[in-house]
C-alpha cells in the first residue's frame, strides 16, 4: 500500500514554529516603560534558580509574643503553612525545619528570579505574615463575625461580570451558617473584610447570603487577587511570627557565582557537538534530528520559565539541569533509532518514501518503551520528593519519610525537568521529525537515497 505523502511546505511550517518557540522560550516578550518592566511572555531570564546556583536566604522565625503557650502541634502547623506559602510562590527548592524546644522555624530558600538588591528582610517578610482573614461588624474589628482560619474552605482568584479582579470565597458548613445569619441580621448595614489589620472592603449587605459563597472586590490586578487567594488558602499561622534579624543570613551559591555561566556555555557547546555528530553520521536525518532536539530543549525551558499561560514558573536546581541533559540524551537516542531503522529499510531495497515510513514505524515500539519507562521514573521521583500538598506526594509519603528535607527540592527538580523533556521528546522526536523528514524528502534536489542513509546511486 502506498503511503500518503506529506506536502513540501510542512517542513518549513514546523521549522518556523520550532524557531519561534525557541526564541520566545529563551528570550520571552517584555517591554520597558522607564524603570518598569512589563512581561508578556516569560523567558529563561525569569527562571528562579535554586540555592545551589544563585544562593538564597536563611531566616529564623519566632513567635512575636512572649509567654504564649505554644505546643509541638502549633510548630508543625506553622511549618506546614510556611511550606505551602513557599509552594504558592513557585519555590520548590527550600528547607524548613522546626526547633520545638526554642520555638523557632528555620527557613532556607533561593532568591527570586532577577534579584539584584539581595534584601534578605524583604525576601522573608511575606513568609511570616499572619494572613488572617476576618469578617467584622461595621467598619472596625471590634466584633468578629467569621474567621478565615475556621470558616473559609477555599479561595480562588477570578473576575466578576464587570471584568474586575476579585477573590471568590467558599465557606465551610459552619462558616456558611454563620455568614447566612450575619448577613440576614445586617441587611442595609456594612460588614467589613480584613486581612490582618488591613481592611480590604466594607460592602453594604443587600440581602441575606445563604449559598455559602461570597467574593472580595477591589483587587488592583490579577496578581494581587492571586496573592490574596494564596494567603487565604495557606491558612493563618497559629501565632504571628517575627524574624530574628541577628540570625538572618545570606547563603552563597555552593557552586560559585560564575557556575551558571559556565554551565550554559558548556551546555551550548555540548549541544552543538551532538548536532554536528548527528549530521555527519546521518546526513539529512541528522539535520532534522538537530531541529527536533532544539524544539525539545525550547519546550523544556518554556515549561520551567512559566511560558505556558497558567503554568507556574519553576525553581531550577543543578539536578534539574541534569534532568534536562538526560532528557536530551533520550531525545538523541530516539532519533538515532529512527535513523538506523531507515538505513535498514534501504538495505532491503525500499524507496526513499518507503524507507522513511517503515523506519519510523519499526522504531516506534522501542522509542515509546524507552520513553514511557523514563516517564514512570520521573513521576515516582516527583511523587516521593515533591511538594507535600500534591496527591502523588501523599501517596509516596512513607518513602519520603526516609529522606531529609534538604534534598526534596533538588530531586523534585530533576524529576520535573526529566518528565517535561521526555514529553517534548515524544512530540518532537516522533511526530515533528517524521513529518519534517517526509516533507523535505519531496524536494526534487533532495531526492537522493544517500542523504537518508541509503547508497549513492550516482
């Protein structure tokens, strides 16, 4: 049966898409108005590097009130909430310890992307906020009607019917009953909404609200709405925390300040050498493989930087970089298998079109088996060493208990980059490579078997 040919323009369309993704993934789209930087599409410069690459901050949090009765359970709760806040800020490379005897929480986390001031106090301020949401009678905090700590089940940023940014609230069953009673008794009166000691809004009650839902308006932008929702979802700390400035430390990167530049240069040289070897060895197949590997690399970087819309940016550590390198190696293997199968088909006397179709078809099983195995390993690593509130992390919690928290973010970073790299390998190495090669083989001046691994017929 004769295979269906792929149109000549397909190669150039896929090439243009890969080049566009590569440029946007590495450089992003941004604009400067004076000193204000507006980011439309995040690039590699927006990646948050781990402590091992960029260094970070170590802070010691303590209760702000003397004589407070603090239990070990309170300390565990404070630790869990700080971890949640770190994750909400897309910080996965962190260390959080509790010193129950001295009632202290020790936190280590990396600098934000593009950090230049290295202000340790500003970096840790957000982690110690109490983030207590309350609904109060009138416009003062004298009478608390509901508390976010016990009456609010969840919060979500969104927009209302007028296009304004708001935070939607869902109450617990107890909170639903309290809010219904409070609004029924105060029709025509104000109920103020407070975050700690800051009043967010004070709407006038128009009618009793019994559905167990409400929203907070007056948000300046989407980021402010998300920040408030994250704080509410993180919960309120059992006690307010303050930072001991005398113990505030700046952590130097373990690899040195120039390590990142060296790794980028070394990685670029290695990638170029691999592409050259592929092209020399497999000719036109190697050219297509190099383009596919570039697309795989660009897609991986895009997943790390927060390029894809709602996908959050990611903290990249040295093991995470190792995951990228390993996924590229898997991608090379995928293209090598396909190229060797195509060569085998030429030895059987197949035509160019037949050899390409049969080569990719015969290599598919081996490529998928290898990639699926790596995907399973990646998922296991992310589950065992991932953020504590994820479902898969809970499934692997018995395994996680065997390891120290200091390696959690690093191993999670490795699993994440390996996973997204392999996913893009399946897209680029199986689909893009096949259609690019089938398309470019339709060009008359490239209809020569030796360009694809066959013999030169003169």
